[in-house]
């Protein structure tokens, strides 16, 4: 991988008023980030994946020991994590935070990770407060995982919250059966889309953006494009299923860096560990 490839996704501070938060999204150049796809086996740690993970975590100033992974079950559940969770899932999905699709923390020194290949990776920053990583696929959008994660941030001012959406499949390519599209659009009308070849589709990034707006978050940044259109750059489950590309997962990572004596840890202690049952 070229140094330029790494720098292309390296992140400046996520927002100017909170320079301690770094975020990044990987692409194919960084390598596959999943231990359970690409036929690598489900239990034995793959050294290639570990090196890839270490690479993208370094971009945000973190190490695999700082990382927290989640199980990602296409639901609406949010898990609150603390320093005691550092390293969870780094060596296997069995040890990831179970049964959730969003991680939220108010502590410094944790790198929250979401793995995707078409679903929307959403990173949330409450400046001076909590951060979150969210996995928003079709199931998560219907289950409301994004607004649940916004709630769990506990932001005093929702208007200050920054949401960054990473590369995901667009309405241009996410063809689904009409009954499935209708089911999503009943929950989020903004999901309505038509593929470039004229069939029914779901626009997940548009749906997430609408859900954020309804939750009071209008400061939304898109970082990356359609994973299927750009499957030479990003992993795409659809493209892999069509046989045009290899399977894999990219990562979205967010890290509030350690800053001794100036941490924001604990200011949102009122948030329950699981914000939504
Ligand atoms: Zn597309």
C-alpha cells in the first residue's frame, strides 16, 4: 500500500472545536478488516487482518489494544463502553461487544470500530463529549439504530453534534425487491430510490441523513461514495456477490485521544449502558 493511499483517508481533527477526536474510514488499500469474511476462517486470527487493523487505527492515533469492536447484528441496540472494554473483539468476533450495532463512549483512549461493505458507517461526535460508531444497514435503519445512538450521546446541544457518513452503497446501486423497498420507505420515506438501470432501490445514506435530521442532527458530512460504483476502491458486498470483486470489509474508526488532565470522561454518566433494550 502506498503512503499516499493511507494519507488519502487520514483525518484531521473531526471538528475544529474538539481537536482530540480523530476519525477515519479505510478502503481496499488498507486491506480487509474482518476476521470472518473472505474465506479466512472464523476462529484463527489472520495476521493480514491484524496488520490492516493496526494500520487504520494508527491513522487515528490508536492501537489494536485501544480498539472496541461490536458484533453487528442489523438491529437497533446501542452499547455504552468504557475503558474496561478496550481491546474487545480485536482478536475475534466472539469477544466483540455482543448484540449491538452502535458503540458509544464518553471516555478518552478508546477507538470505536464499525466494519462495513455497503452498509453505512456513521461516526458521531458531540464536541467535548461522547463519540459513537454506528453500523446502519437496511435492518439498522428500520430499527432506528442511528437516532438511538444520537440519544445515547447525551449531547446538551444536538445542533453541535457532527455526524460523518462513510462510504456505503447508494440508491444508484442498492436494488431490492419492491416489497422490501416499501417496508423501508414506510419507516423512512427518504429511502425511496431508483437504480441507474430503473428498478426499485433503497438509498441508505439518504435514509440515515433524514433520521439524523429528525433527531436534531443537521451537521452531516459525507466522506466517500457509493461502494458498488466505486468497488475498485471500496469493498462492496454486492460487487462481491456479483463476482466482480473480492469480499472484505472496510472500517470506520473514531478515537478521542488520551489527553491527561483535560479529559471529558464521565460527563455523560447519566446514559445507561444499553440505551435501547
Ligand atoms: Zn452506485
